[in-house]
């Protein structure tokens, strides 16, 4: 086999892309500091709150190994969670199931993200938020799609949000056994759907998510007159988000 044929059959692996501190450092060079970021965990589950985290990393004490929380295993997330909390400014906010039911999951998420930034001990001069939607802040804010995979500070915020929410769902599992919150964290896996159908919704379930509506129809007849507001998630402009 020729070298040319071998090279055609054995393509080089794609380069691994990891989050960088490039955006934060560029802001520092412009004299803009502190720079805060925020990310959330828990938009998709059938139960539990959406959790938002805001972080300001210390440029001189950035924990090694930061990455999108979805690309880390449980042990890695827990270890980095402790390091982030020990070296950075961190704040967390919760969008409750009541707020999700009332406002919808997108608006509840944006509200929690803004609350987390507001709760930071230091007022940021610039904010980066993961996703497509900017939030209402007192300073400039940029939305970064896929930010948890490319912006180091957003990766840190994703870890804080994920670990905080996972711990909360494990605590809820003690009060509401049978649903398996400690394993699936409220997501719509088959085991959760089966428990929901068997036990009916708990007070921590999001009442207008389709599988929960079906369980309410079975266990709570006469309580599903409300429309399913979350079948389609609509885009919220910054101007609208500022009024939430």
C-alpha cells in the first residue's frame, strides 16, 4: 500500500477544542474588569428548578481542567466545583417550578441568570452569557452560543450550575422517593416517565411539560385546563428580556 493511499484511509483526528480565557483577557486589555459570566442547568427536565450560576474567575488562579460540564464526569465536576468556589467569585440563583409554570422555562432561565449576576459580590463591567439570549444587566452583555465549550469562565459557571442542581435533585429524592431524582436529575428518561405515570406528579414537577400534563390527566383529572405553554419555545429579544 502506498503512503498516499494509507494517508487517505487514516485521516487525522480532529483537534480537541477546549475553552480559553481569550475573551476575558481581551476585555482586561481594554481596561474592562471585572468580567462576569453566567450559565444555567436544567432547562430540559420535567422536574426541579432551573439553576443559574454567575462566576468571575481570578486571572491568576484559574483552575486547570475547566471544560463544558457536559464533557466532564461526576468526579471531575465535583473536584472542579471545589476549586472554582475556592478561587473565584460565585453566585447562584434558582428559577423555581412555580416561576417556570407561570412564565415559561425560557423566561425563568433568563430571570435566574440575571439574578445570579446581580448577586455577585463584585459588580461586573461586562457580562458573557451562554446561549443566544442576552440578559438584563447594568453593563454590556454578550451572548455566546456554545459558550460553555469555548469561554473558560462560562465553562466554570456551567460546572457550578450543574453540580448545584444535581445536589439539589439528590436532596429532593430523599423527600420524594420513587421518582429516581437522584439518578436522572428530573430528565425525561424512561424510568422517570414510568414513575410519573405510576405515582403522578410531585410538587416539584413542571405542570405544563407534556409528560407531566399526561400524568395529571390520569391522576388529577380536571386540573389540565391550562394550555401547554412550553410546546414551542419562543425567542425573547433583549428588549423583552429586560422587562422580565
